[in-house]
C-alpha cells in the first residue's frame, strides 16, 4: 500500500466505477477526500468518463505511484 500520497503526482487507480484501472493525478488531498484528475483511461471507460475529468477516490483505490516515464496500456 502507498505510504504517502503526493499532490501533483500520477498514480494507477482502480475504483468500482471503472472497468479498468486509469492514470490519475492527485489535485487535492485531505483527510476527508482524495480528488484526482483523469490523465489516461481505457476505451471501455471513455464512454462514461472523460480525460481531465475530476473524480473522488478512496485511499485503497490507489494501486501505485507512477514515475514520469511510465507506460500505460
């Protein structure tokens, strides 16, 4: 599990509302919520969500931090 989340960093995220994991950048982080901006998502989820949309996630939805040179398929 991720120990420390960082605003402005990208993470692989999987929530119950998405069929597949997506890449999101944390834009707001507090004890009450984690707000991310979708950077990349799979085609199947693009029908319901758009790139740059903002979604609220839970800490357990965040799978791992991605480096600047990540490859997401």
